[in-house]
C-alpha cells in the first residue's frame, strides 16, 4: 500500500529525517514509535505532502506521490488525522463529517457512509447538530475518525490518537482503530503509548533521532530489551 524510500525531510536549516525506509502492506496496522521530537510527525507530514521531502521517494500502491500536492494525495486515498486541533470547532458534528466527503460526488454512497459512521459512533448521531468544539476530548477523537472514514480512504494515518485522553477512552480508541484495520482499511499510526500500540499492530518501527533504530512484528518488539527498558518500563 505504502512504501517510503530513503526519505530525507526537515524544516528550514534543520534536517529531521535522515533517510527513512518504511513499508506498509495492504490491510496492515503499522505503528511508528519513538521519543517526542525525533521525527514521527515529520514523517507523516512528508508522506502526505504537507512537508515537501528534500530527497527520497514515497509510493502509494506502486505510484510515486513524492511531489504531489497534499490535496491530490488525499484524493488518491491517504487521510491524515493530526494531533491537536483536529476539527472545525464552530461547525456542527454533521458539517464536520460531510467535510470528510468534500472531494466525493457520489451522494448516495455518502449517505450510506454517514449512516455507517453514526452506527459506529452513536453519540455523534445524537449530537449531529451540536458544534464540534463543545464535544469532550474522546468525542472529538471519534468525530475526527468518523470524518476520515467519510472520505473512503485506502490508508488512514493517525498522529498520537491517544494524546490527552482518559485511560478508558484510550482503550476504546485503540479498539476502534483495530476495527478499522480489520474491516480492510490500512492503518499507519504514530503513538507514544507503546504497550497498547504494539499489542494491536502487525508491524512496528522505532524512530530515534530521525533514524530507524528497529523494526519488526509488534509482538516481537514487545520482547526487545531496548524497547522494554525505554518504552515499556513499569
């Protein structure tokens, strides 16, 4: 589904990623772990065209998309759910969901997908006329995921989906992401909660100082001494 080759990216005079190689197979759930400030968000931004890479290449289903605009990449099937400000806070829940289908013109299928999102997140159906900015943190995360699904993506990229959420909401969020993967949508996720992420993913990469330090099946990395001491302590 996605292949990243020798990717170099950064900001102004600073190089953040130093030649990243990464593969996400169709239907997989893949997680990128690592400390804050070591390039995880930069990697997602470079893949989605928000940050033009300095060198290297990105391929979606075998097609090179390295220099495509962000909107063209989104139309091709990659949806990026960033951390932080996820929504249009002064728009209603329904309006936010319909923004996810902005690039689509198949109205009947949009209506079907809206019903599907409401079935997945009944609270969004109840609050569809409510402004998104008035929702709780967990409800906003549900809305961000629902909006992403409205575009019928091939690949969803999550940037720290558990950030700032209560433990019970974190568990629910990971269950939702696992369900999305199991339903056939490929998932690439950046996450600080290493234990939960490794437990649900098919493959994992460890990004440290802009370089890939380790990679392998999630269950394998759970037993890696470095991962256990640095990310799973306690």
